[in-house]
């Protein structure tokens, strides 16, 4: 079976699971920069993990990291598990099935996580039924459909991540072109984060947000 290369990791692909895009390497590189060489034994969650590409890239570049990768469907969890085993990371990367953070609620991780990284669905339902319908030819709707405005999963992510991040922990996520103002507004309304910073793609467009949980409620 041909493998797909992402940030130095060779990934198995499968029907029903998103194919990792090159633009998501911006999220991977940004996330690595937040913790690599800064935190001795980082605890990381890869939410909406798909094939496990981001978790496996972080595990490859940071040998002391311990990670959890989470997704909703049987197909994604099965594929991420296979990729984890094939890459030899089963001892420090666990793949969990659940609706966002629901699968982690009994793991004792609240307030312990150094980094949550997420590449959520971010295309609006209307666009998926219009000019972006071709994306559904070979990949699942769940990988793209971000609800009426494309940010439904972001809303839940930003809200629910706070319970798992330690003070000063990082949340980093990808969003679609033109969604940076919506992302900034979501983070501001959550009230638990420092001001957001954005990473830009090669065209100079903001595509990744990264933000720290506040150190205190003061």
C-alpha cells in the first residue's frame, strides 16, 4: 500500500478518512514550536486526529512527549491506531474514540495538558453542497462539514479545551481562509485565554491560531 508523507512521517491512508493536506503542516510546525525544547515531558492531545498525522509528527520530533489522539468515527480511530502501531509509538500515544473531549473525560487529564492541537472541519454546510462538493467524492463529510458558518466544531473546541489545559498550556488549531476574525472572537468570548496569535501560510493568509490558557482567573 502506498504511504502518504506528512512532516517526515509515512502514513497509511484509508477510505472514509481525510487525507492530510500540505497546509496542515503549518499547524504541525507551529505546534512543535510551542513546546519543543521548552517543556521536558509534554502532554499533548491531538483532537479530530484523522489518520493521526499531527500526533505522530509530534511524537516523532519530541521523543519525550506523551499523547492522546481522538476522533469520532470507527474508520478514523482504526486508521490512527494502525499508524501508531506501525510507527512504533503505541507505548506513548493512545488513540481514543469519542465526540471531541468526551472520550477523555475519565482519564484524569483535566488541568494537565500542555498542548491541544486540532485540525477540525471548517467548511460551511452550504459550500459543501455547492462549490466545494467535489471534496466529498472520495473523503467523508465529517472531515469537512463545519456547520452553517464553518466554525461549529471550533466553538466547542475553544470552550471545552479550557478544562483540560494546564494554566499556560497551549491550544493550536487550523481554520479556513477568511475565518481568523471568527476564531479571534470565539477565543475572546471564552474569557479563559490570553490574546490570540495567528500563523500565516505562504500566501500571507492567517490559517492557524495559537493561544495560551490564562495563568490565573485574575
